């Protein structure tokens, strides 16, 4: 089973810090968390302050420490009940955050060093922008977009 991964982080620089993470499975079940102990506002670029932080969901249901997130995420992946492979559109940015988060509790059913690249065609992004009047920078939203792009690619055999 493919798990579509996306993260939001403080800046496009090495050593950035994780803000939120989302995984969506092929059935559109999802895991989403906003980390409370990995970054401070001063770590965030102006872009992140304007276009990421305002789109966090907030609330105690979504917000958690990195330790709690790792446990919940590991359990969620194991609950998929079959071999899982990550799918993402930007593994250079997203995979290191997932590896760091799960380093002490990597689920046995998740391939550690494999991923499936996902290409999100511009027309899908444009459709979403037109539908919402703006581009939402949210890990769950972006993971859902990747899942929909992968579904479309299967149908059109990209």
C-alpha cells in the first residue's frame, strides 16, 4: 500500500525544523499532526509565517509533541496491516523529517529506504487553486493532492 507523505517545515534551508506531517493511504484514511516541540516562530521564514502557519488546523486533536506523534504515527502505519511504501513529490525535504521522527520506532511494515516518486501535474494544482481561490500550504491538503494526482496518473497511464 502506498502512503502519500507531505511535511511542512520552517524554511527551505538545511537543518529546517518540522512543523506538521501528513500521510494519506490509498483508501484516503489519513494521519495528520502539528508538532508542538520542534520549532519556534523565530525559526520560520517569512513565507512560512504567511503561507503555512495560517493554514494549520490547531486544536488539541492535531497538536502533539514529536514523541507522541512518533508513537501515534508508527501505530497508524502498522494498522494499515500490509507492506507500505512511501510516496512523495519531494523526498529530499520530506523523507528526512519522517526518518528523524520515527528513528526509534520505525514500523516493521514500512519500507525504510524505498519511496515512490509522485509527480503532481500543474493543471491539478491550478484546479485546486481555482477551487479554493488560493493555494493552501498544509501537509494534509498536499498529501491528498498527491494521492489524487497518483490516481489520475493510473487512469491516464502517465
